[in-house]
C-alpha cells in the first residue's frame, strides 16, 4: 500500500501544508491558528505509520484524527509519545 501523504510530500517538495491539503477531502480537515496546524483530521485517508514521522514536528498539534487509515496501533502510540499534548484518535 502506498502512503498518500508521502506521495503528496514528494509532489509538493516536502511542503507539509500543501501536501495535507491535497489528501484531505472534507470541508474542514486542517485547523490552523497563527500559521500553526493545531488540528488535523486524516480519517479515511490512505496514510500509514510512515507518514506519521512527517507530523512529529507539528509541536502545536492538539488533535489528530486517524480513523480508518493504514496507521497501526504501534504507530499511533509512537506518535502519542512524540506529541504528548496531542489527542491521537484512531
């Protein structure tokens, strides 16, 4: 299974915001406050644990939806440890 976020990052020269905008489909999936991403709903996307490594620098992220994705419980736990102030919903 290819990872949608990794593919989008390659297409957008590693611009995380641009890549995220290409893989989300609902009206409100990215919540931005003062140019920081604080909420991100990636439910029903084809992301995997590999993509989570690209999110660890979003230190102001407070919630992340990962329902019905290719993310494993181990990947979600690793992200929770990297972003302890973020509610990771799987």
